[in-house]
C-alpha cells in the first residue's frame, strides 16, 4: 500500500540508476520522543519544529524505519526530483566526457563546476604553496586506506597550512585553527567552502586588512579533503559517506555501502552509547569500525591534530596543545588558544560537545556562547551536539575531549545536492563570515565571544594636526550578534572601545587609544564609535589599526577585534632657497624660504639706484627682470643676485681751440689729446656711478690759454657738460706759468 502511494506521489520524478531508490521525504513527528527516535536513524536531518516535521533523503528501508518509529512519512516530490536530477547530472557529465573545471581552471565535479574534485583541491593547494611560499605550505599526513593497500591508488592525506611563515618560528604561541572538510565524502560543500577561505586568506594578504591580520596571527590548518578515497566515490554521483575500507567494513549485500564512518571512528568515547550514536553493522552508514581509530584516515588526523598519546595520558606533538585531562568533568583553561572545526552538510546546525551524552561539557557555557555567535552569521540552529540524537567517536568530542580545544561541527545547507548557485550565493558567504568570526576569536575562544564584535572599521586619510599626523578611526561595536533561536543569550551595553596601532590588544607593547561613542554616551548594545589615532613616529607605508570593543559585563569584557589599514604618507622633503645679494640691490623675499620639495618660488630682484643686475644664479630657474622664478625645487640652494653700478663716460665741449697740443687729464691720470679745432671731447672708458671726476688741463695748446668750467663733480649719468674754453694770450699765461722768479 505504502509503495503504491509513494509511486503516485512521485509520478513524473526522473530516475537515475544510482538513486532510483532514494527519496526526499518529510516525516511528521507527534512528539519530541518520536523526533529523537526518527532523527537517530539518520545523519543530517532538517528539523522544522514549527510544522513538527523532519526532512531527510533516504531509501525505502529508511522510510519503513521512520514509520516503525511512529512518524508519518510523505514524499517531497519536488526535492526528490531535484536530488535525482543532481546525481543524474553528474553521471551524464561523466558519460559524455564533458570537461569539468572551476572558473579558475581546476578540475571540478562533473556537472558542478563550483565543487573542486580531490585533484582540483590538491592542485589548488599546490598552487597556493608554490605562488605564496611565505604564506602557505602543505603538510602530508599519511596515506588513505586505499593507498595503504596499493601505493599506486588512493591518496596521501594533506593539510594546507596558511599563516605568515616568516614570523611563525618566533611566534610559537600563535593560535592554530584546525578545520576538517568533507570527512563525509558526499558532502560536497565543506571542502569547497574551506578551499575558498584559504584562497581568500592567501590572496587577501596585504590588500584585505582582515585577511592580513588573520594570516599574521592565526595558524590555519585546513584538512580540505579529510576523506579523499570516499570523496572520489562521491564524485561519480554515488551518495558515498564513509571511507572505502573493504577490509574492516566490507558490506557484502551492497558494495556501495562498504567502509567505515570516519566520524564515528575517533578514539575518544568511541562506541559509548550502546549503539545509539554509531552502528556496529558494516553496511550501516554510521559503522564505527571494529576498534577505535581502526582507520588510517583517523590515525592520520589524530596524529596530526593531537600528536602522540604519552604514558602520562597527555597528547604532544600535534598542531593543537593538550590542556585537558581526558575525563568528562575537568574544564579546559579559559585561556586556551586554538580552535577545531569539522565542517559537514547538511542540516543547518552549529554543534558543540558533547555528542554522546546530554550532560554538559565542562566548558559548556563558553562553548554555547561562541556557538551562538557563529550561528548569528550563518543563521543556523546552535545546539549541543547530542540535542537531537547521540553520536559517539565523532571528531568534535574527540578533540575537545582529548585536548580541551573548543570544537565545533557545522552542518552546512539543507541538502547534500546543493546547486552551485545556492552554494555561491548563500552557503558560502554565510559560513565564510562565521569562520572569519571564529578566526578573529582564535586567540582566546573561550573568552572573546563573551565580548562584543567590532566591524565596519574605517580609517580616514591621515592629516597633520597640532600633535602631528593622525587618522580618524570609525567602527561599530555590537554585542547583539548572537543567534537567539535556541535559548537566550544575555547581551550587554557597550562600555568602551579602543584602537591599537600595529599590535593586537593582547600583544606586548600594545597601546590603547580610547574611542568615543558617536552619540556621546556608551549606553547601547550597539554603538558607533570614533576617535583620532596618532600616527606620530610611524614609518611611511602601510600600517594596521585594530579596534576592540568591551561590553559592560563584569568589569568590562573585551570582544573580538578587527582591523583596518592606514597608509602613512612619506614625510615631505623640505628644501630651502636662501637669497643672497652681492653689490647694491635687493631680493624680495630677502629671508630663506623653506618649502616642500617640488615647490616653485619667485623672487623680485631690484638693483640699487645706479645699479644693474649682473647675474641671478645658484638656484634652477629663469630670470625675467625683475622676477626670478625657480624651477620646482628638489634640493636646497642659495640664490645669489649680483649687482654692479652703471658706467658713464666723461666728456664735454671745447670752444675756441685753434692750436694743437691741448691735453686734458681725468682725475690726475688719463691724458686725452684734443686736436686743434676740436669742438668736443670724451675720455675713453667710463667711470662708475657715484665716483668723482675732475677734469683738468694737462698741457695748453700752442699759443692759446684754456680754462675748464664745470670740470668736477660726482658721476650720476653721462657727463657731457664740461666746457673747455680756449683763447689767445696763452703764451703769456704760459710764460707766467713758467715764470721762475728766481731767474729773471
Ligand atoms: Zn557529515
């Protein structure tokens, strides 16, 4: 009867060979107990509490089990068709040999260009490490199960490490953020989400302030493909979840159900729920394996993340520190640095330990607080992992349980078969934001999420003030970003905000610059803040400013910081042009002029009276009297203006000169012969302005006497008005002049 109803319900739904028996169903549960019974049959169910239905993809066996558990099942024909079309598209693409590549040219799952294959993911890792060897490197964890069987098959498991490797050695306490992707093979979206995050970190370093500070201060360890053998199966369109181990997990009734569920194979609290949280049946999708950590993938991952378990019960040598005994009651210290995430799909959940018991993890309160922060970003339901159904031997319990690291499972999306458009527009951006928040909290993940987040940080172009260069920093401090859909998280008013230049708030030497509430008072749970941050003493170039807010909990609880770049300009080079005067004249301005390099200046050059400019030199430029215009000045110079007096000739008129022999003398020196009958004279050469002249007669002409009128004075122009007048009787005069009284 039921099969008939199902057949009617999905009339018209297309079939693909691998999924002809799979259905997407809604199961109505009459009460919570029935929900728990139903959910425990599966992994990744969607729960719509309002309608009291769970949604899941399953086969006829699963439908029967749901009905046996007391739920009433109906087929979602639309989603069943979409699911089958999704897998059919992969198989069609494979059969038609269509090339499958991402936009970046990496091999992708046939028919779904947005999801890189194992090879595409590995190629991306290789490229990031090759092009940015200072920021990314590859760690090899060990062989997958297939590779342990035949080294020509399977994969070496890999971690992509992203951090500032140049400074990592001197920063040994840099928090590690370990993230697994797609440990369940058919979950296509987790590996791609993490690969894109790694690409963002590497490509954003130096250009995106958040990527830059996270790469500088967080040591990311991305296990992008945590189950490469199984993923390879899933890339053929199989709904493959487990690894491919047919030695430990051979399902004889259905080869496609072989393998071990790696996320039930981890050693901490392995098989502790009496079969409720994992299965002992090899064909079951949650088959836990014959013993704890039976699988090479599990061993590789534990060895890489936790290290080696010593005789003292403590792990060492792994990526994350062991700071908690492996009991169920001792809390990890709240200054634990580091994070663990295991990303799955689907169910839209943010989960924290424990998964194998409803009992509270010893760090339950901060785990819940952080989980509610994460769930604000992706909009998923935050809850303890055990809330719907138990799991044992899972990754999050294992690493929290053995190390004390805050450990989360995020279940992405609503279906395994997520279209590229849904992934790109919704699943990726929401969860990328959640993981960025996580990274901002990685240094103190048990503490920082109890304080507010900081976002929208800006820094204005630096300006020079009375105290020197500064920038105005703006930000929003927000304490309300919790997902409140599952319980109530208390929120607080913002109490303060501080900016820090080039150092995180908790780094030695960090100096806090208080920021002010934009509305004048810190009294709201969301506050716009701003303040001026001094840049005095900083080298020219790019710097980073962190902003951290505090809420009013306790004596002020600091939250997750974020950052913005500020570019400090080169200090301007100053040059000085010093005017200098040689001679009688002036230069205006007359004092040294100090200006920024590249500036042009003008000087007015004015000779003194009776002076002229000989030269203006010493600085590049040109002189167009009376102004000297410099070229753009790039170095200091002395502008020398040289003046000298104007020069004038000395001369005049001669009257009555009949004879020859007249000689005139200038200033008792130069003699000028004046020929007979001359009517004018001029001395050769010149005298400078302001000098004295005195023209006298050195020798009279024959037979004549001459006198000089106006023969002396001060040179102030051309002298042309000296009159030499000659006339007869000169001999007497000569005689008298030559008369010697002592010789009559
Ligand atoms: Zn999963």
